[in-house]
């Protein structure tokens, strides 16, 4: 009866095999955890760059909105005709073209783009962010009647930002319309 309750002895090779299997399983788990952590860090960096690009694009749209609003204040007596002025003397107007936005306190200014499709505006870490503003003035007959013609003047603003990320070019595009609501006959 003594042998009945006695556990059989392990051979030295069985303990070594169990140890190797345990180390293999532990290694697989640790490698998987480190890969997940590396991927999470990469996703965090990618989302940070995308957030920065979105803010650069929004700043472009807000800069154009600021120019429109400043023109309304500057030319309050003739704001309907001068809301699309480029300079402080209103010698030129915004036409359909690509522009570069710059800020010289206290005003934003637009300059017509050159042969480069995008302009470097920000460098954060190792990433350059390039912004292009495409502006297009438009006018529509919103009443659609011959007896009651009324036009709606608006400016189509497309803000495009590109940046390099892991040898790939990424892009964010935002679009909006700015209106000459002072020129409307009714709302």
C-alpha cells in the first residue's frame, strides 16, 4: 500500500523539457506585449501628427476669415465691394488661385502661391507641414426669379496640409464657404 500513494519519480529530462516549454511560452507572451506597446506608440505618434495637420488646416481657414472680417471693418462704408481685398489699400482682390497665408501682427496676409504646390509653414519634431490655400470667389442667384434677383456672394476656401510620415505622404483637406452676409437682402 505504500507504493500506491507514492508519486513516481521524475527523470532529469522531464524537468528540463518543462522548463524549456515554460520559457518558450513566457517569451511568446513578452514579445507579443512589446509588439503591442510599440504599435500603440506608433499610433499615438500618427494621431498626434494628424491632429497638428488638422490644426494647421483650420488656422488657414481662420486666417482667411480674419482677412474678410478685417476688410469689413476697414472698409465699412463699402464693405460689399471690398470684402475680398488682398492688401491694406485694396489694390487687388482675391481671385481664383492658390495662396500662402502669413501672419504679421496684427494682420494676416495672403500672397499668391509660387511654382511650389505647398508651402512649409511648420516644423514639429522631424515633420514638415505644408499648407496650400485654394480660394475661389463665387456668386449665385439664390432667389431664382427674374422679378426678384438676389445674389449670394461667397468665397470657397480649401485648406490642404501635407506632411511626411514614415516615408509616406499624408494629407488633410478642409473646405468651407465664407459668405458676404452683409450684402444679402434678407436672411
